[in-house]
């Protein structure tokens, strides 16, 4: 942030009337021909002023403007006049003539001691404050009052709009993270449901295994009647054996034939007994093992192992891209550029000139404008057009008329790139100090108001840049931390420049960056020659790299621009594609 005194000087220069002669001159000029309404160009009195854009409007145009741009602030001319008149209002010295001294009641205070910051009289000045620096109280009061009023203007016109924008951005980011939270919660619940389903299926499988164990046992012991018959058979065999015993012990066989018959029957009984003994083996009838289920003690770590973990990661780690639409282009090259208006109109500068694509997708005939190096759209005013090695920047309004926006009559502007910031400041990247031997230059950043008035010029310190034949592509964009991001195709790098021209960080992992833009969340988006989109945060830290080849981007030179918070336009040599991200980037 700039020091307060510098801001005071800046705003005293650009927003306040500095002296009575200038004020009288302005009144005389306005008396001759009053300011024309910037909207309707009519003869109505311009009683209103849009503070956000510094535009004068009539009553009816102001009402339309507020309805269209609700975030803008407009004030009646009486409020602005009161502010400036109050700043230069002469102080009535009689108000300070009756302040008696605290220590000398017969004296009135006339001065202020700058060391003690106390009102003093003439006697105090020559006694207790003899060696102190003093100043007339009226002069001191006028100076401090002027400083306070300038600070008030700084707060109203600079700090307050930035605070409002910051508050809106914080709310926007909170909404994005809330959306991300809901998505992640649904992923957790979905994973939990999948695990529940899998656990249920697995539990049924375990029960089936237990039932199979029982079926094996049941298959071996299911013929209970067979065991009963075996019991009866064994009982009968005992009876047969007892009958043979009676035959041999009590009644000896009288004939050989009877003896032979008895021997055969005894042999058959012995065989039956042996077979029956094998069939009565308990081990073959009753299994000696059984299946049991052992429950596992589940810890939180075990659940996390199968459910998943909550870890810190970039919100862009899981971002996906899909192509929404494409347009055939045949004349884009490395110097082509891209801009999008608020209503969705797309502007392209290519070898044919300036091409316009309406919101309904119609590609209009090109305007034959040559040597365009960069374009950028400024809402409400029109399209800014910068030219290669020329001394001016033009602005094209809604009816297609080109007018000079900025001109350097005594020399070339040497513009390389331009960009319209969110607060409607305009930054222009220019070159200077060309070395014919090394073909290298130093870069400058000019910061302008939305009416083309120069606010400041910054020399980019550090390395020089090579611009052979001035055909290499440069881009410039604002950073959310009030810095500037520059891209150089030849040097294959992105650098961040602060308000004093110092390089704070650089990124060199992209091959020939042709497109550079800043997202609403403050991330830096780069498109290189290898169909990759590189996304960095405002501190230059790498977030994610996306391959857009599958979505139709070719290896030819291209530019990029945001169409909405999630939609990104990428210009290649043969087509223009509109990509949509799954999340706000």
C-alpha cells in the first residue's frame, strides 16, 4: 500500500482543485459550455457523477446507470462541490481570537507549540517555549484541516471502494468454499454408503461360509435311518452268532454237508461283521472341525484406511475441464489477442483485423485494422486497442467508431500489452532503451485512469527482455495484491512486479506463454504452447496444470481470457474454444 502522504499528493493532484485560480477558470469554462452527459450526449445538465468510473451524467442517465451497475456509487454535484469548497474554504480567524491561555488568563492563545502540541500565548512563547518550534494556530489548523479533508477523499474514493471490493471477494470466496464443502461432504457420504453396501455383501458371504460348514456336517450325518438299520442288522448278527454257538456247543453236526453249510454261514457272518465295523467309524460320521467367526476390533484408523482421509489440498486438485463450444478460426497468430465484454461479446484481433463474435455465437465480418498488438475491454466505455510501434491507443465504442484514447504526439508509445483492471484503471506495458546489439529492452508499466490520465509510470527493475523484430508476445495482467504480472514468450517466464518495479517472484515452467489472465479468486492462469493451462496463486506458488489437448486446443500460438467465473476462452491458430471448469478457479 502506498504511504499516506503519497496518496494525499496523488489525490490532491487528480481529484481536488488545487488553487482558487484553477477553480475560477473551471467555473468560467463551465459557464461558457456546460459539461455534456457522457451517456446520452444531450444538452441536459450533468448533475450526477459516478464516483466509481469518474463519469458525469444527467438525471435520467444516472438512474439507468445505477440500475445497470448496482455496485457503482454516484453522487450529486452538490456533494462533490461541497467537498471541494470545504477543502478550500477560508477560516474565520475570529473563531480563534477568544481562546484564553491556561497559564496566563490575561493573554489569548495565538500559536501552537509543535514540540508540546499545546496552545500557547505570546508570554508562553517567550518563556517556557522559548526554544521550541511554534506556528500560528490558525495556519496550523488550516493545514491540518486540509490534510484531514484530503484523507477523507482518499478514504471515500480509494480505500472504501477497495474495502467494499475486498468484502465482496471474501463473500465470493466463502461461497466457493461452501460449494466445495458440500461436494466433499457428498463424497464422504457416498463412500460411506458404498462401504455399508460392501460390508453387507461381505457379511452375507461370511454367513454363507458358516452355513456351508453346517451343510458338510449334515451331509455326513443326514441318513439317520441307515444308522437304525445298521443297529438292527448288528442285533440280528448277534443272534445268528448265538445260534451257531448253540449248534457247535450242543448239537454236533452229524453229516459233513451240515458242517460245510455251517462253516460257510460262519464265514459270511464274519465278513458282515467286518464291513459293519468299518461303517461304524465315528471319525467318518462326525467332522472334528467346525467354522467360527472371529469379530475384528475396529479402530478409527482402521475405518479411515477403508473410508478415506480428510487432508489439506488445493481446491484445484480435482478440477476438471469440459468444452462448451468452439469456433473455427483461420487467421490467428502469435500477436493475436482476445477480450470479452460484460454482455458476452467476444473480440479477437488477428491477421484480418478486429473480429467480433456476438453473444449468440454469430461471427461478424472483420474490421480491417492492422498492427494490433493487444486489446482489452473496458465495461461501459468500449474496447481498447493498442498498436505495434505506434504512438496511440484507440477506444472503440458500441457503435464501432474508433477514437483516440491515449496519444503520445512527440514519439512512439512502444506498447507491448494492455489490461483493464477491476477498478477500471488501465495498465500499459511499454518498452524503452532498445539495444541494437543484444536486441533487448527494458519494460515500463504506465498506470492510467479510465479517461487516459497518467497516474504513474513504473520501470521494471531486474533483467532486460529480448524483443527481436518486436514479434514476440507479451501479456500483462493485474495481481490481486496490487502487483502486476507480466509474461514474455521469448524468455518463457511469468514475473510479478510490485508498485516500485521490483520483481517479487518468477515462474519458468511454461513453454512460451501466450495467454495470461487473473481469475476472480486472484489466481494467475497461463496458457502455453504445449496445450497446458498453468494455474498459480498470487504468490507465484504452483497449484495445478491441466492438459487441454483433448478439448481441441492445438499447438499453435494462442491467447486466453475469462468469459465468466468458470468459463475460459482459449484462442488457437485454427479455432477458439470455450472451456468450463468444474469449480471456480
